[in-house]
């Protein structure tokens, strides 16, 4: 019993919902003969000689429908209305329509023009007959349709329909008594194929070149964009570029690449340049980038205050700074603001290694002293031993006989000789030469 009550209640709710939906959306009651409008609606009944002609906000309006006449001018339609009586083209009435003035259901005296099924089948407009309900004839071809054989019936050629060899052309208008089959680029054509060799859409190979069809299939990055003479014009696809002077269009603009320096970047297709990707510096991360002089700098910033440009410390707490004037400040507080330059003035000290020359601080000319012991030892090592009676020469700057070593005066500038006792001729000790 309880289950049945629930079922009944549910059915009532559905009925109320459907009824409410009809009221909200507005119901229609189409007729070709206005006198066929109903005598009552929404529990409201019209008086004798009147029928329902409009409904609004719970009120049913009635009117003597025998006095209603169709519009005196023709109207064109391609809209089909389903009538409660019989209608197939011509002016019709919606008995429940409401236009705000009496008679409320005449659509402000314009009524509605119903399409004819035959006209629809012929792809023609329906012309509703003036001053008569439910009568019509066929008018012009619908937009985009053509009666190329001029039989007055079917508009048999539809623009954009496929035609020609391999159905790669499309119709646009008439070519005499038949449809004009066109290829891409022809007036009005919606074909996606070009006729580059000029054979025509219905002869030879028809419209043989597909627009944006893949060509020169090396990587699949090229397509036809039109005709190049009697052949297709094969070009790079959008955003692809040929950077190798081949026909591969291998570079996709914005795609990843690696620069010659091994840095990750992305392709700038129009210039065929692998541009290094910018990096954001972070602690503990090594960064590589490529900056040309025209691009700016590796680190590029401006300090609008007065603080240091750089302040860095090592693990020992030593701080190195670059202040706002560009001076390098060292941990001991000293700094350098300009690059070192060549000095000038007197030599105040000579730093020698003490092996062959000795010297010290002085003003003006610098006095240098030979280390006689070291120099003699070197001469001995060049060829003078306990059993030797001469010093070996190099044959260029020094020459010798069995007892004397002689300088080449042309190359050395001064003729000196050393005797077999390891002395310079004319001098007893090396220091006398100074």
C-alpha cells in the first residue's frame, strides 16, 4: 500500500513537472485553417463562434477566426511546421501564440509561412501564396544550390560538393548545363587540391596537389603551399626552417638544441641560431651561458643605492667586496680601484739570485758584481779539467786553440782571451773586469 502511494505521488509530480514545463516554454497549436483552432484551453472555454487565439499568464484569449485573413504579400520560408490539421506549405496559425494585441495569435498580422516538402526536396525556397492559408509554390534555389539544367525542378548542383577526378574538386556554380567543378585557387572553390599541371578538375590527374599535403618526406616537415610552375610548391611547414641547405626543414622554431659550447638552448628558426637558454643563478649550481658583446653581460644589474655591488666570504670568514665605485676591497681592508700601470723613476734595488751576480740598493746607476768562484766553476764545467790545456768553445761566439779562448769580435763586440791558467789575458782576477 505504501509502495503504491509512493508510485502515485511520483507520477503526479512528473505530470506537474511536464505541465509546468509546457507553460514555461510555451505550447504551440499549428493549423492551416484558423477555424480549426480549439474551442478551449487551460480549462477556459471560448464562447459560441469563437476559438482560442492566444494564451498568456493564465489567460486564454478567444477570437472569431472566420474573420482572420492571410497576409496580402508573399513570404519565403524553409521552416517546416507540424499542423494539427493538414499543412504542407503556405501560411499557418499558432492558436496559442500571443503578440500582445487582438487578435493575439496572428503574429502581428504576419502569421507564419510553412515550407513545402517538395520544395524542400528540390532545395528550393517555399513561397507562401498571398491572402490564402495553406497554399504555396516553389521559389528560387536555396543559397548555395544551382539548377544548372534549368528544368525548374531540382537544384541539383550544390556548391562545395565533391566532384572531379578522385573527388578532389568542388562545385561552384554552373558550367553550362552542368556544375562547374573547380580546384583550389579557382573562383569560389572550396577544394583542398590544386591543379598545377593545368589538366582540369575532371581530366588527367584532376586536382592533383593537396594543399598542405606532405611532400619531400624527409622528417615529414614539408608540405605543399601551392604551385611552382606545373608542380607543387614544396615548402617548410609552419614554424619549421631549413638550416642545412638541404630539403629537410629540420629545425622547429623554439625546440630544444645544444650550442657549440655544449649549452642547452632553443632554436631561433628564422636565423637558424641555437640560442642558449637563460639561467637563473642559484646556490651550489654551476651555470653556463653564452653572451655576445651586443647581448649585454653574464651578470647584468644596476645598484641605485650606495651599498656594495658584490660581497662574498669564504669558509674562513675572509670577505672580498666590490664597492659601489667598482673598487676591490680585500680582507685586510686594502683596496684597488684602478689597474696597475708601468712605473718610472730610479732603480732602487736589484734582486739577484747570488749565483753569478750580486747587487744591492742604490740610487742612479746599479753596480753589479760577478761571483768569481761560481763563474770559474762554470767555465771549468764547459771544458777545463785537470788534464785539459784549453777551454772548449761553441764555435760561434768563442773560438780557441790549445791555450787561448777568443771571442768572435763581430758577434761579441770585444776581443778577450783566457789563458791556460784560467785568467783573462791582461787581467789577474775576474773582479778587475768590473
